[in-house]
C-alpha cells in the first residue's frame, strides 16, 4: 500500500510539488508504518486492485471516519484514498474500487461518502462527478512550504 501510494502520488504531483517537498511528504504521509497502523484499526477498510497477469497491487481504496473541514456526523464516511497507477487508468479498476467502497459504506449504514480531491486534478474531479459526487466544501493542505486546495465532494448514498 505504501509503495503504490508513493508511486501514485509521485506520478500525479511530480510536476506540481517541489522535489524535496514531495519526497518528504511521501516519507511522512505514505510510510509503511502509517499504513500498518491504519490496517490495525477497525475504523479503516481497504480494497486492492491487482494486475491480472501477476497479481501485483496496482491500486487501492481506503475508507475511514471523516477528517474533513465540512460538517459531518456518524452517518458519514470518508474515501481517504483511491490510488491507481496511471497505466491502469481507463480499464475499470477505479470504478470497481469506488463501487466496493460505496457498497461497504451502504452496508455499514452510512448515508454519505466524502472525498477530498486536489483542485487542479481535473481527471479525478471528472471521475468523481461521473460517480454522482457533488461539491461539499474546500480544504487546504500543506506540502512543504506550500498550501494546496482540495475540493471536498459528497455522494448521498441513498441516491447513488
């Protein structure tokens, strides 16, 4: 999970975030220790996408309690990560991952799925819009010395 998240983060933001900042961010936010802690927590759930020929992990989704700057309640859940290596985009793996998360959120009695998406990532924004997500807010996140904007989107699960 840590390796896929680092690779995906680098693929997506290497032309946006200064090199030293992106490497430090990956060391801190996408470390094996962080993922090990999340895997031990009953509040976090994961789904993996695997390459058909080798079974190697090429992406994953992670669902957890919301940690976003929008009003939330016990009926809400966050899609904290949906990472897929770029060469596997367009083959349906992202759709299968998001469907697994939506199904699990519904089964857990949740009524809203939230996700934060980098505001300058039009492909991700379009992906979530195709799934029925709508704008719910904005948050800032810091990588190194720079602040970046995320758009927060919500999917009402009783209508999805």
